C-alpha cells in the first residue's frame, strides 16, 4: 500500500490571548518613494490589507508571536519579512523592481503540447487540491499562470503571481504564492512551499452559511491543526486522539498494532497517551518541544476514514477511525495555533497527507462561531 508523504512549508502566526497591531511602511528601494496600494498579508491567515496613499499599512487583531509578513506590488519582487507582533516596531519594507523575466524562459527541445499540459494540470490539481470531500467544490480561477514541467517522475510547478483557489465547500477564496511544488509519482511524495491568504466568502443565503459552517467544522475536527492544538493543551485523549509508538498496545493479552483496531463502539481503546515520551525534557508548558524517537501512530476515533481515501490506498475494510503517522526530522516547537515550528522538522503521512488544500483552514480559524451557526440553524 502506498502512503502519501507531504511536507507543508506554509508559515503562519502563533495564537495567544493578547491582541496586537502591526504598523509599517512600504516604499521603493531605489527612490525611497512610498508605494500606495501594495498588498500586505500575514501568511496562511485571513489577516491582510493594502497600503494607503502614503504607503502605510496597519494589521490588527494579531497575537504576541512571530509571523511572516508578505508584501506584494505589481512590477516589484515580492518581499517576505519575519516579524514579531509583540515588539512595538514600525516596519519599513523596501521593494525592488522586478527584473526582466527573459531568464525565466524554460528552453525545451520541444514545446509542451496542450494534451501534456492538460495532463500535468490534472495531476497538479489532484495532488495539490486533493480528492477529499471538498475537492469537487474547489476551482482554480487562473490555472493559466501555472508554469508546469515534468522530468521523469517529478512534476514541478510555480507561479510568479498569486494562484487563486475558490473553495465553495468551506467558503474561502485563497490567494497562493506558490514558490515551489514537486510531486514524485514514483514515490507518491509531495513537497510544496509558499504563502497564502484566505479571504472569507460572503454567503448568499442562510442555508449556504450553515453549509459552510458545517463543512469547516468537519474539516477542522480530526485535522493536523486540531491535533496539534489538543497536544499543546494536553487534551489529546479528550479530543478523540489516541497514539503510541512503537505502534502496539496490549488488548486481551495480545499485542496488536493500534491501526488494526476498529472503534465500532464495542471496542474500548485504552488511554495510551504519554506526553513524556514525545515531548523533549527541556520543554516548558509555554514552549513545548516535540522530538519523536521513531514514527508516531495517531488515531482519531471520532470520525472514520473517507471511502475515497481507502479506495486510493486499496484498503478493503471500512475503518471507523482515521490513521495518520508522524516522524521527526529535527526537534520542533508545538505552537498553540496548530502548527509545528519549523514545519519542515516534522514529516506526516497517512490520512492528514491526503486531505490537502480542499480541507485547508487558516491558522487563525476557531470553531466556536461555526458551532453557534450550526446550533442556531438546527434549532430554528
């Protein structure tokens, strides 16, 4: 059985209680003149704005944490700045004029045919958007900007401007600066990195508002974001996660892989959670560090795996729990917003690596508002 491997390099802010504001000025690096109308956003969140007539910007509602601030302006190179909202700094960001892109032209013995490009685009959509529940509700608004190429088993893609993904399943329009993308079909391995901003869509009816809220909640619970937040708060068992490594537990005096147990409400899975086995001894409650000694097997028992996923994995038995796997490349900090830092330190496979962009939520997402929407709709 092939497993999909994915390393997501999309950085975003850290959640905390305090709210902070970031101020800055965007200007031309050569002339020092302000650049009004520049697009400024916090990577992988819904937080974004444009500079005013004096090139100034303000982003509010941020946490006391590190962020990546992305600045775009037509005709200029995109600038990504590491910032810390807890520091009361007025950021001065200079942009350089983009060089002529003649050197970006890929020299080929033969141009890519329309048929090949269509094939490459289908592969890209399959392994970037995914095949999960909301995949059929996702549309690329401007696929023509994608530069696609294939060498052997490796498909690559990149863009010079924002790729726009319209997700009518979750109610987001996502602008993506895709810096690198590689899919190795021989190894079923995916790697991409870039920066994105989520724009919430306006519902056309109460029914659509309810449907989006319900779909977002379904996407959130059981996700990697949900698990990391539960792990940070030491509430993984309470949130429906049971995990171990090595991946065996004792049941009726027999050692069995946890992934072989089917939670059909007749099997009671014991609590096998031991935070001391996965958290570094130097961790603190405010700054927990994960450093796995081997592969960690994570089971979410509150929702079963999609039938579509099991078909792609050639699994014949319907499991009523979701299985994902995780291993460390290096120690990583667990952040309360639902990510590891650095994200490249942790490698995941299994169910999480299958859901992809069609199930992706911004890291400033919280489920409480959607829970209210769903409850109110059902009570009326």
